[in-house]
C-alpha cells in the first residue's frame, strides 16, 4: 500500500485505465466485442472460436493477448492453417489487430478493435424494438 492509501500498481488515475471505467471498463468492452463478433454474418464458426480463445487470453491491464498459433489450434480443435486463416480474416475486417512476434518462441500480440467503425456495415439488421403481444 502506498502513502496515499492505494494499492501499489493499481489504476490510480483515470488515464491509467485504457478501457474507461465510466463506460463499464474492461469486462464491458470484452462483452460488447464478443456480441459484435457474434452478430457479424461474415464470420465462420472457426473465426468465432479463434476470437473467443484470443478474448479468453486478454490481459485486463493492457488489453493484449499473446497465445501462440499452436495453443489457439489446440484450444479450438482446429488446424494451425485454419487458425492462421481466421486470424487474418479477423484482422482484414478490422475486428483484431496483430503485431508480429518476431520468430520462434515469440508469439504474436493480438488486440481486439474495441471501437470498429469499418466493420459496422457488416452487421445484421437492427432488432425491432417493438414487443410481441
């Protein structure tokens, strides 16, 4: 604990929280991203499975994940080639950002695109707000 009563390493200032506690924070951003992916008609089951595994590996402080292709393939029960295709598709349509890891033993770094304006046109139509009687 620090002299001002906060826990050392905690998010002391609002600018330290990259997900904005005012808008629901990290868990809300993750939930919105998963719902956004689920509503997209161009994504296959493999694409969604890969996105879910990456989402499950996210670091709540940085918003980044770095599972290896091999690990994603194991957890999704897909081939490594299928995982590569799904990651490339997620990146191509703006759902995910990928930073190359730099060779053997250095996994890529993945970041969900929390605010994705480019892919919004790919979503299915809006749900009707009227209720059935």
